[in-house]
C-alpha cells in the first residue's frame, strides 16, 4: 500500500451517534491532531498506513454483515429489474 492508495470514506459512523458521544469523538480527534503535529514524517506515514488498515478492516466487516443477509443478491437483482421496468412504489403515499 502506498500513500496514494488510501481512500477516505466521507460517511462515518459518527453520523449516527448521540450528542454526548459526538463530544467525546471531537475531543479525541482534537487530541489526535495535537499528537500528529509532533510526529516525524516517518511516524506520520506509519499512522496513515495504520489508519488505512483500520478503515479497510471496518469496511470489510460491514461488507460481511451485508453479505450475511439471506438472499441479498437476489433481492438486489429483483430491485434493479423493478427499477428498470418502472415498477416503483411511491414511498410518500
């Protein structure tokens, strides 16, 4: 993995946290920023690679959870066919 291989997902679990937890997350992010400013380039590269590893690990976990849903692929194919044929349901009504 190289530094250019790292992709950041803008959608984060923080989107679903309560306000108290969000405050804690914000404090942790501030503390991390303080530490990052004191690190050498070599250690920053190490942190980047570790953060990318953790992100990939969480993404893979989410993928496995989705794959564990019974018949998920069949349901998705049916939904795509419904969409293409115009067989849609107005969710507002």
